[in-house]
C-alpha cells in the first residue's frame, strides 16, 4: 500500500480522543518537588537586593534560588541578552528588570501551594526606571537604554537595495504612500509552559518539557548551567500547541537549575513547574508589532516599478527570534511581485514590552498586510480590478525576486491566484480579469449591514533564510532476516499538534516499502536522536521528508548489498545553499523554496455597531503534494481560524509596559461561535522540484494574507481604508467616523 497521498488516521489520535495522551504538564515522578517563580510585574527597574529569608523559613520550602545561584546568568535564542534571574550577580546589568515577566527568584517546595505562599514572602528592593514603549522614541538620542552594555535600543538593521528607487518614482504615474501598524498577538496554545526535571540513570539532567527544537533548548540550558551539552537531556512528550511560541526558553533553565542546586545540597528529587495562564500571558513571547512606512509607485498600465518601505519592529525586552522575523518581514513587505526598484530598511528595537518572538508566519503576515494594502490601493487609484492588477505584477517561473536572485523553481502564485479568483466569481475576458458583480452589496435582511468581498495573496518561505546552514538529521534502522520486518526512525521533530509524526511515519513507510505498523519512531529525546532542526518555518515535512527519502535509498542499498544485519545509518539532509545579504545592497538568494496562497474574504459590516464578521473564506493553497490530505485540510482550517482572531478579535493591550489583557476573559480568541460559516479550501498539488515527493511547506502559509483580504472587503463595504488592526468594533467605528452622511448613503 502507498501511504503518501492517503488520509490515514493520525497515530496519536486515539490516545488524544481517549484522554490517554500525556503532556509535560500531566507528568509526575515519585517524590517530586514543586517550583513557583517570582516575576517582576513591573516593566523596568534595577534590583538592588532580594531578601529570601522569610521564604526559606517557611515550613516545606526546600530552596529559594536567585541570580547568584546561576552559573552563567544569561541565555537567548541567538544572543544571550536575557538573565535567567534578574538581580545582583557577576554579569553586568543582569540586575535589570526589562519587562513584567522577568524572573526574580524561584521557590522549590513540597507542594505547589507552599511554593506559591513562599513567593509572596520574598522581599525585593527595586529602583524603578523610566519605561520605554514607543519604538521610534526608543531609538532617539536621548532615549533611556534598556541594555546599557549595548549602548543602544537598536539591535538590528536589515536592508535591501535594488535598482534606482528615486528615478523609478519619477517615472511613476501613481504613487501610494501609507503608514501601517500591526498588533502583538498571543499564541494562546492550550497547554501552558511546563517542565519536569530530574537526574536520569546516567547522571544527566533530563527535562521533560514543551518545545520546538530540542537541541537548541539543550544548548541554552547547558550554557546557563555551565555544563557540557551531553550532560543535559531534553525530552518533548505531547505538546499542546506551539505556533512558534515554544521556540524560546520559558521554564526549561530554571527547573533544570533547581534539580542541580538541590543535588548540591544533598537532595536528589525531581522538580515540576507549570505556569498559570496569567504567567504564560505576561512572560512568553508574542507576535511582533510593526510600524511600516511605505510608498509604492506604478505606471498607468498597472506595472509596479518602485517600492520603498521602512519598518520598525518592536522586539520587546530581549532579542528572542526578532532577527529572523524581521528578515522575513523585509521580503514579504514587497509581496510575491516583480518590482525592479526597491528600498527596504527594517529596524529591530528594544522596548519594555513583553518580548516578541516567532509566531506562525514570523514577520510574513505583518509585511504582507502592507504589501497587499498597497496593491489594492494602487488598483483603486488606477481604476483596475484587484485581480488584474496582481496578474500584471505577480512572479512567474524564472522571475527575479526583489532580492535580486531568481525565484526557487516551482513558482505557482499565479495558479493559486487564478483558482481563488475563479472560485469567488472573477472572470477573465480577452486576457483581462474582472468581477461581473459588485464587490459590495447591502444585506437585505438588515439595513445597517453591508456585505463585501476582498482579495489578497502571498508567498511563504520554507526553512530558514539568508545563508543559514540548514540541515536535518535522521537515523534509520532496518531489522529482519531475508525481508525487512521492522524499521526504526530516529528524528528530533517535535510533535506540537500538527501531525508531524504521522506524516513522518507515512513517508518512511513508502520510502522503505513497508506498512506503517512496521515503522517505529524514536523522537524528541536529545539523548536518542540527532538534530533535525526546528519545527518551525514550515520546514519539517520538507526537510525530514528529504532526509528520509535520501536516507532510505542508502539504507535499502546496504540491506541488499551487505549481509550484516541489522542495518543502522545516520543521514543528514543538506539542501541547496541560500546566501547571506550582500553587505552593501542586501541582495541575496534568501530561500530554498516557497509555498503560495491566495485568499478571498466575504465579510459583513454593521455600520451602526462597527462589528465586522468574516462570513466566508476561500483559500487556495499550493501544498506541492498532500502527504495526508485530511491533515492538510485540518491545518488550513485551523490556521485560518487563527487568522480570524488576528484580524478581528485578538487585542493584546499593553500600557506603560503593563499587560492589561493577561487572561482569556480580557484577551479574546475565536470560539466555535466565531468560525466563519463557510471555509472553502482549494488544495493545489503543483510539485516543488526540491520537495520530498513534491511536497512544499504548509504550516504557516494559510495565515499570511487573510488580514488584507478582510481590509479590502471592508474598504469595498464602506469606502474607508483601515491601516491598523485588529478590527475590533471601537476601531472600526473610529474609521467610519471619517464618513460624511453623504458617504454613508
């Protein structure tokens, strides 16, 4: 039986349905202790002292840890700019609190209740500092510096230059200039951050936790604890959602530090920590807000010839994954279009906000919002249909990217745009696109409501960009006598709810000519597997699939050519190289592959209340090859619902560095009542020449362009361009206030 292209049931489905699936937050070990953290709950301060005496004296408390207990009081995804605990220690400026979720101390106790009570007894001497919240003010010469050792709140500058931008603008017949603001967004995964640490049978510190890249977590834990990496073991059991939010460290270091410090005191006990929803909301990273200044110029015939953008990324208190987010935003702020003259600058900026991190699409949705708004505004200014405007500018096979390099092979953006347009009523006559009906109309059942449709499209990179040395390791073991009876696949791909392990099993079974029940997975335990890279950047199916496909060919050849049994190999897939930005122009070959999508949104607008409802979404998406069609459908629909929240509901509010929406009663996410009444997914399978069995990355593509599709529809409904979202009723009513009574009629 061939499994690729078949909707086989997920291998973890039964355990989840029965409630038997075990997550890190569910796990317990005999004689375990419990940890609770003291968080700063203030955005900017110097910690002069931490008095733990009363907490340590509370019966049932085993230890209280502070900054002085951390061997190297620093960590970070790309740069170690974050203290494990804020407070006096050997590291300069580690005594600074920079956001409300910074950690001051940890209590280890016999119970969670005792630990929580002891946290309240810790006394901290703070010196409050001025709070820095506005991105642009943060980089003014007189701004308060969050990291004095760095000397600036500007910690990254990404740029791109191609062509002659000023000459091109002089040739443009229409120029659209706009300012866009995109919001923070909470990942809202169902399982909060948690960890259970212990010493294993070989004397290593083992951490059962949640995450997206075990070897990256291990590296940061080992660094902070001043241990060799082989003395740290990271294990991911079931993970209840991630969406990029688990790429950055949350509890892993502190819980590992706890077992190490207890052992130094002669106590050998496991320690468990589970964050509350409030703690997760104020302490882990959020989607980056951007402020984007941009202008695009086009000729009368609808060709975009110049695009300029200046982006400010609010990185929050620490770097986290900001650099890769901003790089992705730099590409997407120009869209999937052929634009010969471009100038882009992206600035990464520290503020006293909750740190910003990767979130599904990581910088893509923010950049796409600006690009697609610009394209729709240009179409209106030129009197062109929005589909026709795009077709005159979209990339094709062999087109040059705005970065100067050819697109990777398999460019299908035109195909997905055509499919989505046809499905939503657009037609092509004599080579020109148009919609035979109006793009907005009155709701006959409610005189206050208007309905409309809007369109947008986008591409999404597969894998990390700009010369990052990508790779993916897999171990393959074959057992049997004459025939292969069983295979073991060792890989580091964490299962964060999207079905990766099922897809890996399908691909391995097909590659080895076995039944799925003959394939066993050993995964996400760094002591058992190699480095498969992050489960992020829409990369895992693409990368692990290629690793399995190549590795299976090697293993099968050995099986048939050699007498020795079993066969055990380790194989590392290395894709074609991308290139880093040129130091003068930023030009490069940034990505090995893309996936492509186009979306149309049908909305209703209540002119009286400002309520925007997304009634129907049509999403065309090229997956290259649907390894598991049912999972593809589930991924698309789940991602679209998350995009609905981003567009119209999820309003993460911070004021003076304080989080005003720290729970699900104040930060609203979509429920079953908010799902569009119809979601039409058009799955295209145009093979990617570099993908395994033609597959492209899928996990993030569907979230890329719903926002501008909705704002285009909203403009069609009321005549107002909304350049900021989420489109909560208050914001929409403010926009509608621009209308005169004549406009409203």
